[in-house]
């Protein structure tokens, strides 16, 4: 299923970069906060946006809360289409943010001749 | 005299250590309330239809992890907990708006938090709640699952597991406590119970409680259902 377009900011990129470290592995919200350095509010806005657009899915952890003595946490996972879109967007962003080449290199051989 | 000192000295030291430990535990429990209260305030800023999925299904378990995780030393967990809850308080409406963009996904989130379906057809959180819902349904009582209850004496809102409504509109609540051996859960329950009392809900009169540690006692569920029926008149 094709994913919807997402407003791609550097904070969105940080979250997706973290997911792409291990695309098949699910992530917890708090672990994502620590890994990206984002505040919880910012992170959950991004997770909601990505999930709505179909880049992510979420599911409740499969545990017995009584036995584990804690409530089940929510896990977030990249969808296959989301992973593909994330790679493409990150590559484009990386290209846009690449520092310009030094003037001499940009001038190339012609510059050397001057 | 010196012999008495030799005996009493270690006893006093042990007693002081025990008291210190108790005081420390008390302070820890009270400090944990700060981020929990902040997060509850954040949840109130969410659209009502997203309350369960986001607050109960996602945020509260994460805060629980922050406060009770292996690496949670007292000061660190308090700071992390407050930061976690405060940031959500600030941006909760925005999270709600992001999700509200697509109703299907909100329903999807709700399904993940409430994976069990009762005979009557609604989704609930645990298998024990399925049993209770089915039991109420089987004896012809009309219930609503996790219906918000606004305080009459206190400001604020609580969400009982089951609200059972009688023919004359009288209301009885049923709470099922599945994790009472968890100190944080128990603490939260005692505060909720006090809130109920202040707002006109009295144990075994118009508020009934079942609990389980481990397996569910079906006889207790059936007995409670009959008490609820009797209370409704």
C-alpha cells in the first residue's frame, strides 16, 4: 500500500533515521526519545503523523500485565513502504544538506588555469 | 550497664535503618505522583476519543517504565518522569490533531489497546473484563465500558471499568483490579477509591470491586454481578 506524503523536517528525519538502524525491529517511545534526543511531546506528534501516513504501525506489546507486573507498552514499527520512503527522503535530505564544495573544486580545471 | 549498651546499640541501629527505609519509600511514592499527575493533566487535553488509546495505551505504560525501570534511580526517574509528562502536556492537543486527521488510524490504535471482544460486541482491554462484561450481559444488565465519570464534589474525571445503569437511571460502578500487587497500581487505586467516596460512590453500595492476582475467580464475578443487580433494585 503506497504511503502518504509526510511533511519532512529534520526532526522527522531523526526519528526515521533511528528506525532505519534496524528496520524490522519495533521501538518503544521512551527509547526513541533517548536515541533521538527529542522531547516526548515532539516525538509523539511525529509518531502520530507517520502512523497516520502509513509509514509506521503500532501495536500493544504482547505480555500478560499481571504476570509482568506492568502495563503493556506500545511498540512502533516501520512498514515496508514506510522504510522505502524513509530511505528515499533521507537520501534527498542528505543531498540537500551536503556542504558545498570548496570554490577551487567547483571551478575545476578551468579555475586552475586562471 | 555496658552490656545493656552492647545489646541495645545494634537493635537501635537496625530500627533506625528500618525507619529510614520506610521514610525513603514514602518519599519515593509521593514524588512519583508528580509526573503521574502531570500526565493525567496532559491526557485531559486530548480529544475524548483518543484518551484511551494514547493516554492509557501508550503514555501511561511509558511513564510506568520511566518510573519503575531497572535504571530508575530516585532523582533521575523523577526528572525523566517530569520531563516526559510536561512535554506531553504542552503538545497533547497537537498529537490529537495529528491523529484526528484519519479516523481509521484512531480506530486502529483503539483496537490495539482493546484487543478482546465481548459477546455484546464492544472491545475491552483484558480477558477478565470480557468475562465480567459477558456476565453482566447474561443477566440482562445494561453496562457501559470505560465511560468517563465527571466529579460532582471534586473537579476531574475518572474512568470506571463498568458503569451499570438501572431502569430508573441509577448508576452502579464496577471496578476490576488486576494488578494490586503492583505498589504503583495499588496507590493509584486507593486515590481513585477516595475520589469515588468524595463523589458519592460507596463500596458495596453503588461501587463494587473484584480483584485478581493471577487467575480470575469466576464465582466472585458471578456473586458481584448479583450484588450489582440487587443494588440497582
